[in-house]
C-alpha cells in the first residue's frame, strides 16, 4: 500500500499530475478507483489512523495533532500510545501475516509488530528509537544513511525547501526499497509525507486555479518532479515484487488552494465572546493567544487555528476560571454556531461555514474533544488563532508560507493482476471503511 | 523481593529448527545458559517499552514535535 499524503483525485484520476504519475496511472487504469471521503477533521492526524483502524476520530478520541485536557490552557501532542484500537497491521499480524509499516502518522514511539516498523514525521529526531525491532535502526542507517523525518518550511528560501524535500524523499525511497526487497512481508504499508509538504509549499506555483497562481521556472516543476520521482521508483520496485502482489494507492485527504486565513480569535473578540486584558491594538501581529492575555471572567469562548478551528467554551466547573454557567452551555453553543456560520468573506460574500459539536459528527466522543469544530468557507479559508492583526482577513497563513488547504476527497485505487475485482470508477468510500476494504482484498 | 507470579513458569512451544538454532548458538557462543533464558531475555527487551508507564514522549521530545508541527502549520 502506497500512501501519498494529501494526494487529491484530480491529480491521480484526471490530468493534473503534470505528467508525473505515468506508470501508476497506467496501473490503476486497469484497476479500481475510489474517491476516499476523509474524516472530520480532514487532517493527517487522525485521518490515516481512521483509515487503518476503521474507527472515527470520535471513537479514537483524536481530533488533530494537539489536544487540551479539560481546565488546562496548554496543549499536548498525540503519539502512537494514544491509539488504543488494533490497526490493519495488528490484525494482519494476528492472522499470521508478516507486516511492514513505514511512515504512518502517528506511529512514534514504535510498537511491537509482527514484522518491522519505521515511524513517521512526528518522531522527535533520528537519535530516538524509531524502529521495531529496535536493532533495525542501525541496519537501516548503515545501508541507507541517516533517516530524515521531515523538512522545515523556510518562508523566503523556497530553493532550500525544494532541496530538503527531494533529499527527504530520496531517503525514504531508499529505505522503503531496502525494506521491501530485503525483508519478508505479506503486507507493507508506506506513507510518504513529501507529497503533502510539496503541496503546501508549492501549490500556488502548480495549480493554475490558485487565486495567486504564479509560474516560476523552478518552483512550478517541484510538485510534478516529486510525483515523477515516486512514479519511477515505484515502477522499478513493482517489477521486483511477486506478480500477484495487490497494489493499493491511497491518500488521507485532498488539497486545494488556500484563499486566505481568517483570524478567528480576533473575530471572537469583536463579537464579544472573548475578552482580553489589554488593548488588542498594542499587540504585535501574529501574537499567540496566551492564558495571561485573557480576561477570563468576561470570556465565553476561545479558539485554536489550523486547517480547521476548534472552539472551547469557558465553562464553569470545567475551566479554571469558567464564566459560562452549565445551564447556558447548550444555548451558548447554539448562538456561537449561528454566528460562526454567518461569517462572511472580505468583500461581504457568503461563506459556506460549518460548525459542529463532536456529538453531531461521531457515534461516540472519547478523549479531549473541543466544544465546536469549525470549517470556514468549506475549508478554503484557514482559521488563524493568532491576534494583533490589522484585519481579520490575511492573504497568507499566520504561520509560515502555506499555499494550500486540505480538501474532503482523497484517493483509494487498487491494482490486482489476478483481476478478480470489478474495474473502473467505483464511487466514494469513507475513511473508516478503508480498513475493512483492504482486509477484504487480503483475505478474499 | 520477587513477586510469586514472576517466578512461576509456563511452557510454550516453538518451532524445532528455531530451537535447534538457538541451542547451537548458545553452545558455541555462550552468553545464555539455556534457550529458555534467551527467549525470556528477548521477550523482556521487546516488551519493556510497551509496558512502561510513561509510554509516549518526554516533555523535551514533545516540545520538539510541537515546534515542528507549528512550523508546518498544523497547529
Ligand atoms: Zn495528510
């Protein structure tokens, strides 16, 4: 299974790959194509784990990378120990299959698997024990060089970003090739994060529909080159695999141009939901909302930014300085939802905003869920949590360069030489059904 | 002080050729006094991180990851 983080259907199924995926596209033309409808929220963590456990984010209790314990202001980051449900590879191992897992977020710290595992970009660093079995790390490094987990977006040095990106991609391809050809496995799951990083850093140089599309002799070729490199590598590897190997190509969500960022906490201040101790005009643009900046006694709600926004109610009895009486909780939520959904664009245009309580989205709500989950203009606008800006509408991200936002549809395509599957376009499959789907392929 | 459960033994079955390989290794190389001891050692090694209370990240490591996720725009 080749996981290409954030690959949209337009790239794999239509002609938007810039000529990159020649081989893979030819393969899946002979196979099955699905649109993979991602989870709420449409983010890498939890999306891949929803696909690999068959559980919704609510059941997993994972609503993004960061979470907040009730009553606290600071956040913690999830890691593999938060996944309490057996994954595709755990169950496959139990059935006696040997498994290989590479780069699936979040798998750090690595767990005991019936095979081998190399963790993902949430690994703190290459000096950490990031493999199972533990001694695989030395073997891998001696054959393929030090492991690269991620790149850093340097806002004004795109050349450097591109160099780092290809360096990381080559590192991963070398490692996966080594593992896939030297180790025994029945099921190999590989997620490549470089695709997502390329999209976020170079999408406006690639997608002609981007509102700030710009042709650049070098940057415009980065994304197609990433695709092409993966495609060529995969073709070579595929020829070395047993003929009856079933190939699955999948992504965790799609991607589309970012129209801008909306300062959600500034909006909450304007609407009277959030009160600061000091005058906001004295703050530097891009200031993080801190606990000590907030006048808690007069604050009803505050929010986090990201690809989606999480809103928290300052609920009495739950928060340290809660101000909203529990008997007004439901009413406050309803009011906030209504107001959030009415937010309009910079020119007064209507936005397709959605604000959900987790209970509306999931059969079960575990872990540290927010009070509201908010999408602005169907994800086209990114919620920015920082404050101190002159306007609520930022043409760019509040944190570093970001040309893209996530989208609801990813891909799931299957190629099986034995040809037992119906071919062609099959419609939509939901993220939490992917595990079951792959199990049917394996155990058919 | 050793808890009673920790000294109680159970039997498990493993493949003959694997057992023979392990036995040969111990006879030639030493290091362990029996296949049983080798198997127990390896299991303990592999399971030690799984059963530790603080499975997960140290504060310092978590900060590193937070910093990276922030730079990537996830948070
Ligand atoms: Zn992703």
